[in-house]
C-alpha cells in the first residue's frame, strides 16, 4: 500500500512538472512569436514602431511606402539614400532631430538582410537618371516657348 502511494505521488509530481514545463514553453513560444511578428499598419504596410508616423509623413509623399518597406539597409546607407533624394529628387532637408528619428526607425525596422529582390546598387555607383532630366528639360523648354502653362 505504501509503495502504491509513493508511485501515485511520483506520477502526480511528474505530471505536475510536465504541466509546468508545457505552460512555460507555451508562454515562451507566444512571446517569441510576438517579437518575430511586428505589427503592420494595414494601409501603408509599414511596421508600427516609435516615430513610424513621422516616417510615413515624410517618406510617402512622393512614392509608395513600399519603396522603403521592401528595402533593407544600414543606418549609413539609409542616410546616403536620403541624401541622394535630397540632392537629386527634390526631397527637402530635415532638422537633425527628425532625421535621427527617421534613421532610427528605418535602420531598426528595415535592416539589410533577406530582401525580396537583389541588393540595390550603392548610391555612389548610380548614374544620374536620364529620364527624369530629359523630361524636365522638355517641360522647361515648352514652358519657355509658351507651348504649355505651368500648373497654378
Ligand atoms: C520629394 C519626393 C520624395 C520624398 C519625400 C521621398 N522620396 Fe524616396 N524617392 C524619390 C524618388 C523620385 C525616387 C526614385 C524613384 C524611382 O526611381 O522610381 C525615390 C526612391 C526611393 C527609394 C528606392 C531607391 C532605390 O534604389 O530603389 C527608397 C528606398 C526611398 N526613396 C526611400 C525614401 C524614404 C525613406 C523617404 C523619407 C525619408 C523618402 N524616400 C522620401 C522621391 C522622394
């Protein structure tokens, strides 16, 4: 009888231990999932994180946010990409605090890594975009000759 009780006791303990382990591993699995799957804003497709609305406001005026949500880069490369847009694509200047927030968000949420397409050619190696400048030249020439009127 005594050994029967001991055996039952042991089985109960093992069962309890197993239950505790299962519960805890479940908990870990849930928290790992949470880290692996960031919240995505359904409208923009952007990862919701600190200052994401600043980035949305500054970076989705001229093109779809997809251009940067499908891009991955280090903070330095993000900075040089922004500089490239400021020099050649009409992007305005940011005050240092705003620039820091944008770069922190981008580098944290869109780091270099498994991208869905090949790595981009480094900014320093890109030729100027001939289509943008040719179209602009044509537009300005027509404007000068009065063939078209600038939009009000
Ligand atoms: C004033 C307009 C404008 C704003 C605002 C702007 N961009 Fe761009 N961006 C462009 C243009 C123009 C291109 C070139 C698009 C193309 O080649 O089709 C571009 C291209 C890009 C690309 C693709 C580069 C590549 O090599 O394919 C990324 C990434 C990008 N922008 C990110 C951003 C981020 C991040 C911000 C906010 C800091 C931003 N853009 C704000 C005009 C802008």
